[in-house]
């Protein structure tokens, strides 16, 4: 079962990668733009001293990694299963190629 359905699955892998990159961009913008609460909370903590500034900054930084990590994990798993569903090649090659296509989709949004 190769052909149009296989091509469409790999097309979907690329779309998965692009959506993942967009989610990462939105998350990064939220955690680094002064208009949003995370940066404002760091600025507020700066008024009380160095220690609270460091504590709040580190905690916001740790929270900022959650959404991109989950987005990449879901995207890689989804792309792997989409690629593997094509049954092209031996073993896990199609699944790995699906993740490669998703990675190229993620990189296509890089500015």
C-alpha cells in the first residue's frame, strides 16, 4: 500500500512539524514578551531584591520549557506513527523518515 496515501502521510508529517514550530513560537513569545504576565512577574520580583529576582526568573524559565517539550514529544511520536503507517522500507525506516520530514517542517518556520 504505497502511493498517494504514503505521500499524504508524509505531507501530514510536514504539517505536524510546522504546527509544532508554531506552538513553540507562541509559547516563546508568551514567556519572553513584556506584555505578558511571566515577564511582568520577573520585573515585579526585581523590586524586592536580587534573591527573589533569581528565584522568580528560574521558576519562570523552568515553566517556559514545559509547552515546547510536550509539543516536540507529541509531534515526534505522531510523525513517527504517520510515517510507519506507510509500510515503506524495512523495519522502522518509514517512521524515522516521518520524524525527519516533521523536523524539516519545524525548521521551515525558523526565522
